[in-house]
């Protein structure tokens, strides 16, 4: 008897927007939100909101509430309840315990200063040389838990940036998943959250492009499915600095949301007509839903605004 040729239907698209509440929503974060939202909606998918408040010292009081209010003011509608990383520490504990049991991570006593003194430069700072792989020196305090990596290239396709490849051992080194003060690293938390929320498509800023191979490595170690990725350009100022609280990025204009929406649509390569900016917010969204094309997003890591 011939095998059935019937195929299982593809799972429903499930994307997310995951801002860190370190400041108010600005034009750069709006650009990432718009790209992820439109891609989810034109694919008849779900769009979730997650607040990445994992690092208490960096969280600005009231910023999360202002971010959600700004998103609502600009016409975004998310599916389900908002997820807060600060309420999910037990889930990261479980994931770390699995990695420890599997021998995939090890305790490290090296300070940042010590690493910087002996390491070569990688894609995001000094590459950890594996000093504590065979065990910490006696009497030294625990400063981090690190993930073992190898130098097999991690290769994946990005819907905007194209073919991507990275060798973790030479480009990053054994990376931190939990700091000595108990705080979990973003790399572990985002992998656990995406898997447990069923996120199968990640659209975000290209500032996180170099983090993706680390996350793929953790997905493989934990047996999680790998989502698809699309990294859209990051907005920078005239000095080439990413728009952020630290670079004094202005909060979103609450008076002319349609104008700001049209501006980011243009920056995303969608070429909205000039008169659209003078219309209402609903008109802008309707045009965007009808004309959104991910393939039109420029394959650049940075765009000056």
C-alpha cells in the first residue's frame, strides 16, 4: 500500500514583540514593533507581547506601562496576556538545571577584567578562552555559569539579512547564562520564553543578529524547535549610535501617530504614498496590511533616521 501523500498543515504563525522597559518607546522600537506586527497579521498569525524586565537595575519605573500605553495609542493589538520575564525565573531555573545535568554548562570564576586581559576580540567583546572549563581554581568565588561551545559553524537563513553563519568558539567563546549575582542572561531567558510561548517566527532588530547563533545553540541543547528569523535594520543617530535611552532617543510623538507610522514604513522599504502621512491612523494601518512585504525591507544592519 502506497504511503499517504497528505501533509500536515503548517502550524499557525506565532510572533512576538519583546521590549525591555529601560525607557520609553521611541522610533527605533516602533520600527521593530511594526515589522513584527505586520508580518504576523498578514500571515493570519498571532502577535504576543512580552516585557523583558530581567535586569532590575536597568528597569525604569513605569516604563513598561508607558510602552504598553504607547502601543495601544498607535493601534497595536496583542493576543493573550502580557508575559513578564520577572515572573518566570522558576522556568529559567529549570532550564539551567537541565543544562547542568547534561554537562553543557560549567561554573566560572573569571572576572570581566581577567577575561579582557587575555582574550581576543570577538563579535561582541572579548572571546572567553575557556579558563575554567576544567574546573575553577580552589578558593575562588563563582562569577558565572557558562555554556560549552564548539567551533562547528551555526548556519541559518535570515529572511532579511540572508545567509548567516557564526563559529561560537572563535567568535564568542563559552558564554554566560547566569551571572554570579543570580541574574539570568538574556540569551537563556529568551530561548526558554520563545519555546514555552510557542513562538515560531522572530522578527526583531539587527542589533540581535549576532546573538542568534547562541540562541540556536541553546535551543539545540534544550531540545527546543528553532523559529524562523528576520532581523530588520536598527535605527541609528547621526553619530551611528543605536536609538536608546542612553543616546537620548526622543519618545514617540503621541500627537501624530499616523505620521510616525508612515515614517517607519518608509524606513522599512514599503514606500507608502506621501499623502498617507496626512491621513488617520486607521488609514495608515489599512494601507500597511494591504502592502506589507518582508522582502522589501532593506538588508542592512543600520539605517540613519
